[in-house]
C-alpha cells in the first residue's frame, strides 16, 4: 500500500477478507457472498471447489482513452457475457464482481476449464461482431483446493485458494487460461476428446507468486485452432538447480538429516485433527505431516526437537493462528488448540439523512504479536472514528464529509487527524481513498473509505506488514 492512493476497498458490513486480487489488496467478501458459496458447496456435496478469476487486460488505459461512459458500457457487456458462460446449466456460481474482474467457483474441474474455454470463445465472437469497438481482452486463472472441514466452509481454507487463483490469473496475458496442477490433473482426462483433439496442455514450469512462499507450477490450456500456448511475460520463474549443485545439496541435506535423526531419533510427534493449512514452526520452518487432513491423527515428518515450539498459521492480512507446544522425548500427541489473533479494526458507515448527520465509534482491543524469534508481546489499542456530513451551501448537489480519527497503541497516540471529502450526491460519482497512518516492523495502520451519493463507509485498522505493497 502506498502512502496515499485512490484504490480503496468496498468492504461490506459483516464481510471478511479472504485473499488478495492481483494488485495485492485483500478481497472483501460479504457474509451474503460467503453464504452463497456455502450453499453452492452443500448443494454439490463437495468439500473441494475450483476458483476462477478473470480480469480485462488494459481496462484502465481504455477508460482513460475512451472515457468512463464507454468503458462502463463495455464492462456491462463483459459482465453479461461472463455471467452467462459461467452459470449456464448451473455449471458454476459467480461470487463477486471486483471492478473489471469476476470471481466464480465450480464443483468440477472439467466444468471450470470448459467454461473458461467457453468465455474465451465467446469473447472472440463478440470482438469479431463488433470490429469498430476496442474489443475485450480477458485473462483467466484457475486453482482448486479443499475449502471445507466437518461439513462447513472454512474462511481460512477458502482464503488461501482464492489468493492463489488470483495470483495465477495475474501471470496470464490476454486470451490465456492458466491453471495449477490440481485443476490440470483432474480436468485433462475429462476434456481430452471434447474439442475434437484441438486442446493443448502446456507446462510453463514453476513460478514465484507474490505472497506464496513456495514456487507454484503453472500450466496452460489452449484451443490450438485459435492460438498456441505462451509462457508468462512477467513474473519470476523458479529455475531448476544445476545437477552438480543439486547433488552437493542432496549430500549436505542428507548428512544434516542423518545427524538430526541421531539426535532426536527417540522423539515422535503426532497431530490430531490438524487442518490442511500451511503451518510454520518457530517462525521459519514449514510443518510437514504425512497423510491428509481427513485423517484423525497424522505423524510429523518435520523433526521437532524436545522443548517448546511456536506454531503459526497465516490466515489473512489481519489474522494469524498461534499455538505454543512443548515436545518431550518419546511419543507426543498435539491437539488442535490454535488460537486466532485478530489485529484491531473499526468500521463505520454514514447514510446521511437530515436527522442523521453523523456517526461515531469507539473500540478497545487487546492482541498478541510475535517477533522473528517467537517472543510474544501483548498489546493494547484504542480506536476512535467519526463521520459527519453537511450539504454544500454553494452547491445543493454536493455534500462534504469529514472523517476524524485517533489511534492509540500501548498508550501512545500514533495517528490523530482528519480528512475532508467532497462528493456529487446526484450522480454516480465515487470517491475512494486509502492511506497508511503508521507502520513498524510487524504491522501497519491504515485508513480507507468509499463514498457515493450520500453515503460514506470508512475503516481504520491494522494489518500485518508482509501484506503491505
């Protein structure tokens, strides 16, 4: 996040952040949108969903060149085309529109890939039928993963897969469909004969995706009647280790593993009811378990020496799960007692009326933080936020909103200021604002708001520093 931008975030009351779009900002899903995903999942009787992301390449430039009215009309045609292609015959569910992007879910990988191909085919038809227009150039990303545990959609699981799907989409170019291996592996056999043998499946190797620690294998599906596969133009590819150095690395790693095994060969650790979410041990080493999350008890492959260890799961920009365990020589069984640690956040909305000209909120929070060495510190924050609106005496169509806020962290004021926004209440003009108020080594504090007509939705809060652009 820059010190001050105009991107903002339309956060609906009761929503939750579950991921990040291609520009790095969290995606806010309302409780209604989350409920629609859960109903769809239950209807299809699956705990696994395929998530599809799209966006229009060059939409911002098009808006600047042709004007907002032209761009919005093209976007309307785009939305109609994509929604129909996705939801025909109840194939998939459109969950959310995010500017020029669409987010959808599917229960079958083959259906998801088929609908992605259908979208690109219909866009080609649309462009051919409208030669005088700019034309639509859409890129698509697909990822699949388990999103439910014990018959309930889990926000943290869903958020991880949403984030990965959006990152995969960001690598694609106009007209392309990129996907991860789980989608490829499940869909390829079903679709092998569906397009008269014209489908090509291409591996583009491993790529480093923002916010994802391990490289991700990227694949492309393409109808060769119209184009050929193309590797990503941007991003960073993870190159293979040269054989000689790989051999040396294996020898060194083998020696280290053998030494470690000798030191703790009598210690084994089992984890009960452990979710399939990336877990870090002592802030640095990934916890690897055998089996899968459907098993009641799983043995740790990662060696855990006797002593205390901090377990951490990164859920999203404001939430981490933590748990301290103590390992003893012999057999250990670790029960899932992870605790969610939320960072402070306060949101208020003013829907201006003559008898309701202001709104304010006050919240106090206690929350833990852990440093790079796993040392815990307990923190306290106090947040105050107020919004007021007045009609502009010089122009009856305009209104002036004033935001005032104050943030205290551990008794010290870190931000105390105000912001004035002027808006036309008779048009669809919108004002978006986002800025960083304060930051340190572990988190940053932000203000963001969205205003339209006679309403303003504002939020102040903290986010983990690794999510800051």
